């Protein structure tokens, strides 16, 4: 069916139409009397009357507001004249009375009624044709949009709201493609079972939740798992992004929602998936700056969700990473009453995700444990990206298989940017960077409760980092105590402390450390209740937990100023501890820094060996 349509587009049928109309109009305008031969002389009405009275006029023809006439000139020639008509009621009498050179002595005169098109033709020209033209142009335009979106395969398009929504009839994704997220899968399995076998549920009188809301940070597989539900249930999958509902014209989004549900009802059992639902589902409370289009769309969605029969087998999934902004009405029972939490993967989850994505690339035996431990806090999307980066690196290095080293390097690429090997760094700067990084590593190693050093490098990265020290936790840490957090701040300050104590200088290299140390110290006081002064009083709230987690203060200005002092005190204490640790281990500092300058990248074990040797010889 598509093919035929495309052919039509090539022949452009309405150009012929346009040409046709032009010709018709042109002919219409050309209707005028062919009266006499030769030149037509224009003259005034007075002259016309005097010619009539003098008996020289032969024929007169009155056409709408013009008069054409022929008269005998002085030299006996017949000439054709033209003059404007004046509303002269006596004209006819004059013409009847006047003499004429004609054989019967009378002027031959008549009036031409302007040629009128038949009313039917007029109607066609005035109303039908323009309509037809607009229709053709509109169809052409919407077709070319559709072609541009063009996608073959198993799509059924529908909708009369202008834009198309597609249902994927044959989703290939299954739960096997989604690693970890076992709780989410368990909840969704019930929905899959319902779609397979609704009778089991309806017989007992149960109706399943109409909607489930997938909530979690970006890249945790919300979109992926929604597709997997459709793939498992083998039902059509209507996927649309919330932002697609928000149209230029008020009412279009609501029409689209109506279309979507109408079509879904016909295709039931099926799944409707609204991705990034926060685009339309925001709270409707911001009085003045209300967005009519969004609100109408949301209202329509609420109405449709209430309206359809939960037993029919239409399940609505939606995803968002800003659940706190959603309108309460969306979350009440009977709408999105199931909430499925998608969390950042833990150690086992990360291993599982790496395993899933490694099945797509050729690889050697890979030490998943080491990679998974180095990627704490990474999302599934980031892990997928790391595997791909590793494969690219293997190709770059002319290998046919991905190795553990490839994967370790790509982890750093995703976290800190690619290596900038050819960036020239002066010997002085290299020395500062080396001492700075060894400072971090030494402070970390000398404290209990802090993660072991995994790697130290002074190869610059595209992110701007001139070097970094990587610490990798042994296992998953779910709870942090005050000492652990304080030791972290000490470690952050270790780089700067090394610059100060060893090189008697301070550089801009510590800017990132300062940021992180401050954020952590603040959180300890305002959110974790770890200061004596404020006890368990909450002083800050987190706004977008899943998107960066920016915070806002909930206390008075006075308290805010006092918090600043408290934060400063904590950081000063940590900084002093770092300086003390470094001052008392200068020998190790020099040895390790020299070793690092020579190698540029050293492992945690190499560093620990130097440290242990120095401690043994003391
Ligand atoms: P979200 O919608 O939560 O932002 P996506 O579902 O779009 O995240 O995930 C992006 C990509 O990340 C997926 O296509 C997949 O390759 C990968 N991914 C994320 N989570 C997982 C997971 N649990 N298992 C396997 N792959 C995952
Ligand atoms: Mg998504
Ligand atoms: Zn640093």
C-alpha cells in the first residue's frame, strides 16, 4: 500500500489541476464582443449622442457598462467606436427615433447580457476547486512528513490527529535482555501473565492495575524493560514519548491521546507505553503560567484511563525520572497505581549487565569482578556504553577480541574522558600532578575505613583532569558511618595538602577536590545529621533525586550562615589531618612520586609495595 502512495507523489496530480484553472479563468476574462473590424476608437458619450442625432450611427451594442457602435465617418468609411455608458434613461428613445444610414433607416441596437457561467460551474470554481487544491496540498505535505519518518517493518499507523503513532506488532526484546532489576521483573511478570491469559484473572473477578509507572534514574533500563514486557507478552506495543503529545496547537495533544486509546482498545490486548511522562504529567498547580495544551492533554489522559475497561487487556506503562513532579491525580488508584522502582545496579547487577552486553561482542575471558567494582554508581546505559567503547578500542589496536584491559580502559574513558596522550606537560607541572595524586593515594592508604587505591595515573584526560587516583571498594557499601565520610573528605584534601607540604605551593588542580569535599561536608551536616550542633535536624531537601540531586535549604538565613561555618570547620579539620599524614610520610611521598613520574600510570599494588617497604625500613 505504501508503494502505491509513493508513486502518486511522483506524478504530482494537482499541477495539472492548477494549469486547468488558469486556462478557465483566462478564457472567462476574455469574453468581449467581436464588433466590427479594425481599430476601435474611444470617444465620449456626448460625441456618441451627437453622432446618433446626426443620423450617422449604424449599429449600437450595449455591453454591461460599455457601448460599442459603428458610424459613418465623413469620408464614408464605417468606423467602430467605444464609449462608456452613462445612466441615460432616454437613450433607447433616442436610438429608436434617430435616423440611420442603414437600409431600413433605423439604428440596429441590442444589449448583450454579460456571459454568465452556469451556476454549477461557478460553484465548482469558487468552492470545490480551492477546497480540492488545499486538500491535495495537505495530503501531499502529510505524506512527505510520513515518508521522512519512514520506517518499514511491522508498523501499523493510525490516528486522525495529524501525527502518526506507531504500534510495534513484533517486539523482539525480552526480559533476558534486561539484566538485574529482578524486583521490577517480578512485578511486570504478573502483567505479562495477565496479557497472556486474562481469563484467569477475570474469572475470579480481579482486574489488574491499569497502569504501572517505571521510576528511576536515567539509563537504568526503564524504556528497555517496557519493551521487554511487550516482547514477553507478544502483544502490540504502542510507544510514544510524553513530549510528542505537547503540540503547537491547543487540543491536538488531547486528540492524540484519544486516538491512542481508541486504537489500543481495538488492538487489545496490547501495551501503551508513555515514555518521559513528566512532559505532560506535571502538577497542575502553577496557577498563572498554566500551559493550556499540556493541561488539556493531561486531563484527556486521566479521562481515558478512567474510561476504559481494565479487563479488556490494555496495560499502560509509563516511565519518568522525575516522579516527584507528577500530578497526584495520575498516581491515584485506578490510574498509575503500581510504581516500579528501577535503581542503579549494585555490584551483582553491574556484573549481570556487563555479561548481557558482552554477549554481543567477541571477547576473551574477562574479569567481570574487577570491572564491576570499578564502576560503582554507573547506570546500565553507561555500562553498555563501556562495553562498546572497549570493543572499539580492541579494533583500534588491531585485535579481534575484547580483553579485560580494554574494558578497564573504557571504564576510565566513560568516567574521566579519553586519554590525551599528545598533550605536552612541562616537567614542573608533571611533578606537581604526581605529588598531588600521590598525596590522595597516601592519605587514602593510611586511613582505615577508606577504599583501597586501585590505580594512579598522571596521563591527562579529555575531561580536563591532569591525573587521578582511582579507589575501588571491596564490595558494596550501603551504609556509611561518620568516620568513613570524614576520611573521604581527608582524602579529597590530600592532593592539595601534598602540594603545600612538599612543594610549598597551591594550584588550581584541586578545584574538583574542593567541590566534592564541600558537597560531602555539607551533606553530613544538613542531611545526615552528623554534626553535634544540629543533631538530627534536617536542613536541606533533595530536589531531583534521580537527576543530579540538587538541594535546597529549608532553614532560616541565620542558620544557613552558621551551617557555612560548620562546614568550614569540618573541612579545616580534615585538611589538617591530611597535612599531618603527609608530613609524617615524606619519604614515601618522594619515592612514590618519582616512580609515578617515570611510569605515568601505576597500579594500587605497586603503590602499596612502595608504602610497605618504606614503613618496614623505618
Ligand atoms: P532509561 O529509559 O531508564 O533512561 P534505557 O532503557 O533507555 O534507560 O536504557 C538505555 C540502554 O542502557 C539500554 O538500551 C540498554 O542497552 C542499557 N541498559 C540499561 N539498563 C540495562 C539493564 N538492566 N540490562 C541491560 N541493559 C541495560
Ligand atoms: Mg528512557
Ligand atoms: Zn585531586
